[in-house]
């Protein structure tokens, strides 16, 4: 029973960051239909920015996280403008190849700048965990959970409640009509990619200090992000959020009660099952965006 | 053909002719991961190899010639490791090689050694497959998991363990360590509980640790590289698992663990093949001091010392073999490697015949050292 509660708690916390990654990629892959293999590199970028500002430059830890997210958004905007804006309407394969290139360049740049030696970011939280009964959780993980939940709610509000969100939904439903209604299509693409990248950077900025920071940390993250988006249904924000939690639950309980060697396989097994039974994703309703 | 490709071609032709001109050196190929997931360790080992070559060259080289290291990056990838070996042998025409960091890269390179008849000193690799494959061109200075477990076995009574669990990386190295240490402990009357595994790239192991938390064992053995190890310690603390941890494998960087993790790494013991913080405890203190002084003079990262020695010892062994062979001919060097008996940083390097009869591989018997982290500092237990 104690073990069950501990697994549940672990899954909840891990799930919140998976959800963040998944929602970020939903903007880019689910809505824009760009197969963004560099998504994990924005995650890595966020982690390294926290390292740079909080450890190397000595900025306050919380401020460093905010700076990392803002820089992630800016980098996303630059990548979109530099690499993708010229290929608007191009084949999905073309943009995929461009993003694979970006992935390789970004990962090697990180290796060049910070070397392959893992970096650790100290957090200003008590080292001793919060223990209730026989269940323990680190304060740092609790902080990540709260921050991730706030960001998920924020992203959802942005899409549903703001003019920008409305314009995004309109653009991806029917680009031509949206353009005729006076929406600046290029700006919308730029903003969407930047926001998606910003969320990935946020996930990295939050998880980097909990884990360790290495140039290859994004490789597994990007695969999981794709899995979550497919699980939740392409372009479905709530689906991606729930998909993140479902993946974490399956991994945690698979590792805890079946076999830890197949921990990562559990998640992918689930995706194969979902694709066979309900190919539109677990939470997809009718074809709808947003 | 574009202009760029033409220029690249010309440049490579030029580079070839320059390399060909320097014939007064003895070329040794270095096949290490300089980029990719295990790049940190590969770079340290390469640095160690350079120091050994430098020390030898300052004393006049070998057979009156200077040693020249030809360094190739295997990108932490087995197929790249095989390609790097091919390039070192057929284009650079090296006389011997050192490589290739880890069992999977080394196993990928081994067929090339046999094909071209070039000896290789293996500085890192724990799988028994490396020396049991019947490849007579392989000479290993790194210990197998079995040797490591056996050497540690003499210290087991001091730890008074009753029951142990294992948490290991899910590959040949981790599973091999769990198997060999489990066997050794059972023979000593220690109960062996569960063996949990983790993907080499996994960052979150809290599911495995929640399971371990519920076990009644008093000691946890962990086998993985430094990066994952620091995650394991952090997450052990977060889940409030309090028990003795013993790490194996030789690439744990306990100094960095102590510095970065503070009290989270307390009450842990680390089985190493060289403990640079205690050079006087080494089998050959004078060699250890010399190596450490050289490393510090260069201003290399101090935490790399416990990896770099492997490159140092491998080059020392190769140089001794070239000296004994009296020529830079690969086959003569191979035959001479059997006669090598030199003092290395880890201990004395001397190869015994192991594996398939008639085409034995060489295996040296390295020493094992245990270091403890106590109150955030390193100590000898």
C-alpha cells in the first residue's frame, strides 16, 4: 500500500513535466504540423540557461528560470524566422529534415560550449524531503509540480481566452480565410512556434536542476513528447496534458510492478495499443483544433 | 562536383601527404569517444594517453623514435568505433591501438584487429566476451566484472552485510556486474534480494527506488556511470531511502559526487581502480605521483584523474611492448606484449593468457581500491 502511494505520487509529479513537454509539442507538431525533432533541444537549452544564469552568473534561481523561459521563446522565434518561415506550405518532409538539421546543430553547439561533462544546478530548497507517513517527496519536486501545473493552465488560457489564441485557432483551422480576415499569418506561425519552444524550455528549466544537465538530455525527452502528443490526439491540448499523466502512470507502475528493464518500453507499448484501437488518440473528439 | 567538395578533397589529399612525410615516428592509434554520451570519460582517457606519450618522448622516445598518437573520435557509437579503427589501420598505418572505451565499442572493433593483424590494448571494458572470443590481438588492462567482484570479495566481511539489492544500468556492463557480485556475495553467505535495472539514458529512477525502499536489505549495490549515479543519489535522498550504497564499475567520480551532492552521498562506498586522492595507497606510489603531477601541470580537470590513468597505463604498456619487440611491426609488438611487465598507475601490468586455447587474449590483473564518502568528504574506509 505504501509502495502504491509512493508510485502514485511519483507519477503525478513526473506527469506534470511530461504534460508540459507534450503541450509545447502540440503547438508545433499537433497544430502547425511541423515534425519538430529539435523540441528536445529547446528542453536542453532551457536547462543550460538556468545553469548559465544561476550557477555561472550567480543570478537568483527563480529569476534564472524566468530568463530561461523567455530566452527559449526568443530562440524559438529566431529558429522559426530563420529556418521555417521561408518554407511556408512546404511538404511535411521538408520541414522535418530542416528540424533534424537544427537538432544536430543545437546538440553539438551545447557540447562545444559546455563539454560533455554533466552539470548540476543547486536548488534553494531544503535537502531533507517532505515525509508524510511512509511517503516522501523532495521539496524541489513539489516546486516543479506547482510550476508545471501553473504553466499548463496558463497555456490553456492563452489558447482559449485571448485574441492571440483565437487568431491561432483560426489560422490553423483555415489559413486562407484567416488571412482574408486580416490576421497576420506569419506573425501567428512565429508566435506559435515560439510559445511551443518556450514551454519545452520551461520543462527543461524546471527539470534540469532536479536531474543533471547534459547535451544529450533532450534525446529521450523528444521521443516522449511525440508519444504524448500521439497519445492525446494531434492538436488536442487537453489530450496532451492528460496524455502526459497517463504516460507517467504507465511507466511508473510498469517499472514498479512488472519490470524496471521495460520501463520506457511500457509507454511505447501503450502508444502502439492506442494507435491500433483508437488511432486518433485517447482524448480526440471530432477533428478540432485548440 | 561543387567547389566546396573539391576544396575538401584537395585538403584531405594534402593532409594525407603531410601525414605520410613524418615517417620517423611510431604511430599508435587512439580510438575513444570524444563526443556523444560518454565523451567526458573518453576525453580524460585521451588526455592520460597524451601525458604518457609525452613523458616517454621527453626521455628520448622508444627505439630512438618519438611516439605519435593518432586520435580518432568513435562518437560513443559502436559502428563509428569500427569505422575509426578501419581508418587508423588502413590510412594512418598505426602499429598498435588503444581503445575503444566500453565493451560494446570494443567488441565492434575486434574483428578489424583480426582482419588486419593489429594489436589493441583495451583500457576500458568489463564484459567477459572481450577476452573469451578467441581474438589473439586483444590485450586488456581493465578488469572484468568477475575480477572486480572477486577483488572486492576480500573486503566483504568488513561491511557485515546481511541482505543486498542491486540497481544496475540495463546493458552488458550493469547486468554482468549484478550477476558476478551476486554470485560472489552468495558464496560469502550474504542474501541477494532484487535486481532492478535502468535504461542508460534514464533520468528518473524513482519507480525503481520506490520498490527498493520497500525492501528490507541493508545495502544497495549500484552500477552505472557518474551522470546516472548522481541522479540515483539525489533520488534516494528525495525518497528518504537510508541505507549503505556501494557503487562499482570504476567511473563514479566520487570527488564530484561529494562536492555536488553534499550529504546525499554520505554513507556510500565506491569501488575504483585508481584513487588519485590517496596516491600513497596505490600499488606503485611513485608512478601514481608522477602521473598526478604531470596532470596538474597541464591544468587538466582534477576529477578526470580517476579516468585518465587508464589511457596512461595503456600507452605505457604499448611503449614497453614496442621496446621489447625492437621494431614497429604490429605482429612483433603483439608477441612482445606477452613479455610486458611494467609499473603502471593502477599496479603492475602483465598479461595472462585467457580465453580460447590456441588463440588466447591477454588479460592483466588490476588492483581495486575502495573509497568512502563521509560527511561530504572522501576517506579511505
